[in-house]
DNA sequence: CCACGATCCTGCTAGC
DNA sequence: TGCTAGCAGGATCGTG
């Protein structure tokens, strides 16, 4: 599932490979798809002038004061092909570029979306209106401590709440809690100042490492060039239920927390 | 404010 | 072997 490091990987690849490129044609095989929002035909003739990321949301800015807002959710993929590709079963949008390359958006589960809107309206998107501050950007340790103090919810549930903190998903929540040796189910308010600091640093370290490895491709994630990330090779607990903890050897447990699969070491994290 | 459940969707898997 | 029911999950929305 694409989280901050995965979306950032795609963002930087778009910046490297697609700035200044003109979109000559757009096709959407399934016009009625709920994946599409706005009149996407408007992209035709426009150039890609910039690419931004807010949490897990990608914004591609275009030359005619329009922008594309793209959320990959669970199984969304944004991929660039060197030449015309056969349209896959789950491809919802195909952008043909002036140099013959193709940029495609596909999403098996159709949870993701592609929306076109005037650039000035980007900041009014509901997702951005309610999005919390972002680690590695504007979220400070002091901010983080304030968030923890305000709720009795399980710490892991708080980490996943995009309205509180931007960009963390299931993988990086589980991994950072393991790194900081904090049980996922303890209430946020119960963390000591030392634990808060450890967790804040762990979140930053885990996200940085994820970006460095090009994200995690435990199952469906692919980067802009169709390649896999490498961070799954470094998972300490995520998707490792029944396997030994890499720190103490105790078997990793899987529980459900807030309806989400949650992995942790019952020995290290208590 | 928060918890919980439903919603969207389809590939995969466990179970028969 | 082959079928099917149930599960997973990011974000939103409704209900309590």
C-alpha cells in the first residue's frame, strides 16, 4: 500500500522524468468509473509544470492553471511507459505525452482517484483541509507531544489518522512502534516524554529509510517506472506474524486494532 | 471528542 | 480439483 515513502518515490520520479512534458491526449476506458473526477479532457495540450505531495496525496500541476490530484489508496499505480502499451484490465486513465511516452493510472480495487481541478482550488480539497502536519516536514516533536496528550486512543490508531499526522500507513506505523519499543495498543496519552521522543525519532528514521529504499512492495506497489521498492526486505514486524522478532527472537504477533492488521513483538513492545 | 460499522472493490486464501 | 465465502484495507460518512 502506498504510504508517504512510496508516494514520495513516485513524486521524485515524476519530477525527474516528466517536468515540462506536454500531455497530448487522454483516454479513460471506463468513463463511468468513480475513480475519475472532473473533466479530464482539460489536460490535453497542457504541460506538466510541477509535482507536489501532501501526505499520501500527489498533486501534478499543469501549465494552464489546472492540477491533477491523485490518491493511490491501496492498489493504485501511476506508471510511465516508453511507448504505447496495451490498456490493462484495471487501467482507468491513459495520458499520451508529446514524446510518445504514456503515463497510466491503474487501480485494481478502484479505491484511488484522479481528479482535475483549478490549481487555486487544490488547497480547498477536503483531504488537504483536514490533513495533519507531516513528519520530516512541519511536524515538530512539540506538536507530536501535544497530539499524544489529547487522546486516549491507541497510539497506533492515532498514527494512522491522517487528520492528525500526514502520510503514515499501516507499514510505517507498525515498524516505527517496534523501533521505539512501544506496544501498538497503549493509549497515546499514556506515553512518557521519553517514549514520545523515541517514537517521534523512530517515525522519522523509518520514513527516511523507506524513502531511501524506494518504498515497500510487499504486494502491489510499483514505482513510476514499474519497479518494486526494496523496503519490504527490511521489515522488522510488518507481515511477519509467527516469525521471530529480529531483536529478541520472540514470535511476532498479529492483532486487529481499529479494524487493521497490526504486527508487533509482544516481548520488546511492552 | 471518539468508537464503531458500513461503504467502495477484487484478488487471494481457507475451507469444504 | 473446483467452487465459494470471507477477508483485507485508506478514507469518508453515518450513527450512537
